[in-house]
C-alpha cells in the first residue's frame, strides 16, 4: 500500500534517479565528519567543508510528522530559513502535490520517521535543482533536513554503468513499487540522454557512450552495452 499520494509518486518517478545521482556525487565530494550549522552564517559544515544552507524541514517524532520550515514558528528570527520550503510549497500548490502544499506531512505509518523524510527530501532536491542534501540528527530524536545549492559541487554527468547501477538501485530502494523502467527513462532524459525501449528493458545513449538496462519483475537485473 502506498504511503504517499499518487501525485507525489508520479513526481518521484520523474526526479528520484536524478536526485539519487546528485546525492551520490555530493556524498563522494563531501564525505563524512563532525557537523554543525549556523543560522547566522546561513551555512552548514561537514568535516572541513562549509556550504550554503537551504533549510527544508524537521521531523517531530512525538507528532509523527515532517514539518516544513516555512511553517516552523521557531525559525521566525531567521526569515531566510523559510525560502526554500516556501518555493516547494508553491510548487505543491501549482502542481497539486499535497505533501509539499501542506504545513506538515504525517508519516505515522513509517517505522522510521527520518527514513520516510529522506524520500520526501530526495524528491525536493530534484524539484528545486539542488546540489546536495543532508539530515542532522537532533537531540529530540528527530532530524533537521537541509539542501545546498553550492555551485562548487559537481553537477551530474553522464554515468558509467557502475554508477547507473548504484543510482537506479538507490531509486528502487526509495520507491520500490514505482515503475523502475520509467524512472530510468526520466534519469536518461535529465542527463541529456536518449532512450529506446527494447525487449525487457531500455537502451540509453549519452553524448559519449551508452548502455542497455535489463529488467525482470520491475527490478533491474543487469546492465550491458547499448543496443541503440
């Protein structure tokens, strides 16, 4: 049974693989380390790397919701913290995406609230064209989720087969019940590629190379050379 609206899932089909690709690139660039954030400087820091911060939302375990920053009264002293989530709200209103249009998303059906919020965040990354995302574990057990649009971070490039495997596997882990071949087709288009349907899969061509994706029971089984 779906835990998100049909409209949100249709949006996820279009954005999840591109956002997963960008998230993997962000993780490879930034790595892991001690973290902190500063509302005064509008930044967050991981290890030695400091990036511009776009706050999005906070999970509240006691209420079972992800509260968007635009509706968070505790952020009133820093009006700029509401800008990114407000853009997301306007998108949700314009495109009838209830998860983005309301002040908070009820996630009580999920065992892990922050895991559920990550699925919302990865689609938000795609919609807003951000370069990376991060979730801070807070003392109350919830998470504080941010995006960054730092232009110094690498933009998505056409993937080698190994990276495509990682990206599409991650997208399937986020949204296993969605059409995985359709997700892959949108991924190819987002990176400037072309795709054609082949028996049991897709053949994708990029500017300098390509690959074929082979599926069974809505799961990617193997990647081979382009057949286009």
